[in-house]
């Protein structure tokens, strides 16, 4: 599924779009802005969309006023005469629309590809992109990177999959010195000509395999972020698969492989020595010298996977020439987003931690290994994941487990196989009080010194609008305990 590629229209730039028949695949946060930008460039735009609900009809009416044709409920048919498709990143590559594009030799771009091609529109000097991807930690690392760049006095923004439109960043009035760009595997799949200044793959673990079709295809799309890198390909020393992607990438002459590690760094690495984040990559005589960047306590929260995020952000910033003091100041100024391993409260000597953003097994494991004794609240939509490896690695830390959600049985079965002595409570309810009930069960199971940890290892949409709503329900329930 992920391996077949369509034509990419490699030579096209923004000025070449005038008069072209462009099909935008999907309304929403990327499709509507793309349709408007393309129309402004003089393209003849048709939007196709799977859904035909009230929101889609309102968006269609708005676009119709600009001269855009919108076809609702017909996302599989390629409009006749289409010369370019610009797709929302989440549209699966096996949709009939893309098969038709492939058959007709029609290029397919994502919103990231469109932004990349438009970054020098009207003679602008484009800002370099420092790019971040990985199964987990992308948003935190990108925002850390932006904080470090700001501390260096650079005009920057955290953009991309993080929620700020790349089209707005490259076409807006602000002239940036550099952009911190978070990219998902979906976005990278549809961004064939992206060439970053420097980029990092934080980690690789099975995720979104229903979309990509295989782990190999998922990894290959993540690895696209390294293609054509100019200065540094940053990889995770503890995750060999990320280094393999660097080895396979076709980069510019002189581009270096830079590792990050929670251990003592070797030459061309950043790492940790006696509670200090140190750089042995961007210093003179890196065989013998190291530069202190920050203290572990400057990272919030200072748990292992978040320290790794900080090191990756530091490596990208140093690749851009940022001084060591800016790394320290940027990390000190950074505050993590909500629902990412956030300490909510201590109740009767028990810590309650919200990591609702842990929507897959890799993220949940990173949370679980940060604490000594855990009452784990888990479950939701598994997205095709299995839980044996996660449970095996976390078993010795589990005081008890409270399971919620549609696919909780998969976790229970893994617990029966690999942690049979751990008490398990299953909640067969999906109403508004389900999270409060889960927190109450966890409180009854916890002992003084334990951590009650919401790290679901699953998506949230079976019970909640999104992971934010799930985390908010947890935090509300915890505060009501007090």
C-alpha cells in the first residue's frame, strides 16, 4: 500500500499553478486553506470530500463564494481534466482517487508539499526548515526546539502537524529566520520534494499500520524526512531503526549523522554526563572536547523519554548554529502541553499523572518506566496494536490495572499471559462517568507512594472526542477526589 507512488510534478513551482485544474482531496484544517491558496494563485479548484454533513456543507458554501467547485460525498472519483491533486494528509494512499491519479500520471501533493513549493513565492527568501518526526514525542520536541531558537533571538514558529498551518507560515507577513516543523508519517508520505536543513527521527514503533499497510512502509515514510538534508540527520542511538534510516538516506555532501543518547555521548553525539546535557557533535575537536548545554533539571518533566526529546531538540538547534546558552535558556522557558505526563495532584500520598497523549504502546511504555509502582489506567481503540511486549516490559512496575474502552480485552489477555499476578479491574461502560469510575477504582487499588497513571496505549475516540477530552475527564475526576 505504502510502496506505490504517483507522479510528483517535480518541476512545478507556485507560479506554474495558474490556470491548472487542481483537485483538493478533503475539506477540513488542511483542505480549506489549500483550496483558498490555490484559488488565489489562479488555479481552477475542485474539492472532493467523503462526508456530506452540516459542517462540510458550510465549508462548501464558503468556498463556492470564491469560485471553488465542491463535490460532497464523492471522495473516490478523480474529476475529469485534473492536472494536480492536493490531498489532506490523512487520506489513505489506497483510495481509488489516488489509483486513478496514478493511472493518469497526475501528481499528488500533501499540504506540506504545497507549502514547500510555495515557500519562495514572489521572490521571498525562504526560511530553512528544521524537521521532527517519530512515533512519539514529536510535538514536545518541536516546541522545545522553537523555544531554544527563540532563546537565541531567532524569529521562528512551531508549525506543521503541531496545529499551525505551514501554508500560513510560508505565505504570511512574518519573515522567519527558521521554522521548527513537526511532520507526521502521513504528511511525509505526500511530501516527495521536501529537503530540510536538518531533521530528526525520534523513535520508531508500530503505529498507523492500518494506514501504511506495513511496518516497512511506515518506516520508509518516516525516513523521507532525511532525504536531501543539508547539515545534520539526528537519530536515536537507542533505536537502531532510526540510524538505519539515516544510512539509507540520500543527503547533501557534508551532511552529518548526529546521535542522541541518555548515556555518555561519543563523538558526533549529544548525551548526558552526571546530570548534564552535553554536546560532542558541534564542538571543535569532538574526539576530546564536550560542551555543557543544560542540566537535566532544566527539562520539564525530567523523565527519561522527555530528556531524550530535549537532546534531539538541542541537536537540531546546534546544527543551526545556536549557542549552548540558548539551549539552556530555551529548555528552562519551555512548558509542556497538557495531557503529556502531567502531574495532576497528590491525594493521600498517591501521585496522579495524566498522559492521555500516550495513544500507542510505545508512548505508554515510556510513561510506565518513568515510575516505580503504578496503578495503570489503560484502554480505548487499539488501532491494530498488540500489547504483549508492553506488558512484559512494564509488569514489574504494575501494582494494579484498571481497563476501559472498546479494546480493553486485548490488554487484559496480554496481562493474563505476562503479568498474571497483577490485579485487573475492567469497566464495561462508556458513559460520561466512566473515567470517574476508573479513577475511583484506581484509588482503591493504590498504596501510598504509588502513581496512578493514565497512559491508555490506545486512541480515545471510542469514548471521547479526542485525547484532550479524555485527559480532562481524568483531571476532573482526580480533583474531585480531593
